[in-house]
C-alpha cells in the first residue's frame, strides 16, 4: 500500500506546546537521554515524537507512518522555530498574542481534565440519572402507517376510499407525499414523544387496526393515520446505557462547577453584549415544503419532531475525555 505524504506542520496544540519557541536565554530541561533528535544543539524529546506518532496515526486512521518521516517532520519544525527566533518573530505582538491564546486554551482544558479526574462520576450518580432519564420511563410504543397529503380535501378523499375498503398501504404508495410512501406509509415502532404533538395525540387515541376518520393537521400537511399495533416500552438495562450517561453527568457537574466559579468571581464586562445587526430588507419566507424537509429523528414525513440545536461549549471537552 502506498503511503501518503505527511502534511507539514500537522500536529495539534499538544505537540506545538512541546516544540513552541522559547524566550531568549531559555535552557531546555530535556537531557540527551530523553531526546529523540538534536537540531543545532536544541533537544527534541522522545515524548514529542510519541505525540506526533499518535496524532498522525489517528488522522491516517491507523496507517503506519515510517519513523524516519516523523523525525524528519520534527526536524523541519525545529528548523523553522529556530529561524523564527533568529528573526525575533517570537517577540512580535501578533505572535505573542497567539501564543497567549494557545496557552489559555491548554490551561482551561487542563483545568477541566483536573476537575473531572478529581470528581469522578459515582455509581450512585449513574443509577440516579438512569432512574431519572430511562428507568421510570416505560410507556407505550406504537406501530403505525400514515398518508400525508397537502390539503384537507385530498385527505377527505383518501378517507372516503379507505371507508370503501381500499388497502391502506397501497393507497399510501399512490397518494402520500411523504418518503415513507415507498414502504406503504410504514413508520415502524416509535414512542409518542418522538412525534409532533398532534400526530402523537391522534395515534394514542386510536384502537389497534383503526385509522383516523378525520384527517390530522400538522405544520407539514394533513395526515391519515393507521395504528397497526402497540406494546409496552421496555427500558434498556442499566448496564447497556451507563457509558452513555457518564458524559451527561460529567457535563452537569462541570456546569455547576463553572457556575460556582463565576458566582465567586469579580467580573466586569467592558464591551456590549450584543452586536448591532443591520435590518434585513426582505425577510426570508419558510415554505411548507422547506418545513417538511427539515431534519427529524428517523423519518422526514413531517411526523417526527425536530432535533434540538446544541450549542458548542468548553464543556464538550468532557465527552472527549470520557471516551
């Protein structure tokens, strides 16, 4: 198998921290025994080589990279670092600011890792979260089909055909506008909370093998729903989900920790909290078609609720650590 060339300056902040420029007069604490290579008298540690090896291996999905190419990469970086120092680039305001930002990022991540290490998730916390999120959930699951049309009149016409004995699945294939039409409108098994409220209420109000005699309107159109079956929902066992619950608890604990730090700090915000936005001349119009195409849990028939938007925060470091 042909090996791909190593992208120059590939490694992330961990390696940069090990190899970044040092102030004038700095004497490295790395001994020759700890070094992988020496460049103009500057030792580059074996730890830096190990870090680069790990990062490149992860980025290349397990592809083994020859050690001589990795060492060559370290040498090139060190030569560039020395060149930058010779030209006093490390003393420029822009570089000083960027290095300060890198240091701030590394320190904040280190603080998160230290907190998580010092405050591990306990079995009792995992069990309590399981009982809260899953263990006492239970409930009923439904198996249903639906036919989605654009207007109430179309829906009434479909119901009339069903009342006259038309096969629901075949009718869905010819009349429905939803993607599930190719499966005869089959939505599979789902919990009520997975659906938009109007759809959920209609399914829950039906008997098994019965269909809605009045069309159900949602923001996606008009639905005729056939409830095929129902069953008691069995929660997954604790052992099967505790690994998924751990990052959630870590996130909650870290959020509380950060809130306690903030409440005990003296903070003065010196810039406006909102940016002025120029008025938009023509507001965007969201069509029914665009709404129906919006992301859903596992279907795009307009029956499922939208996934929540998750903001990215420093707390997401906990998920990477948990893995």
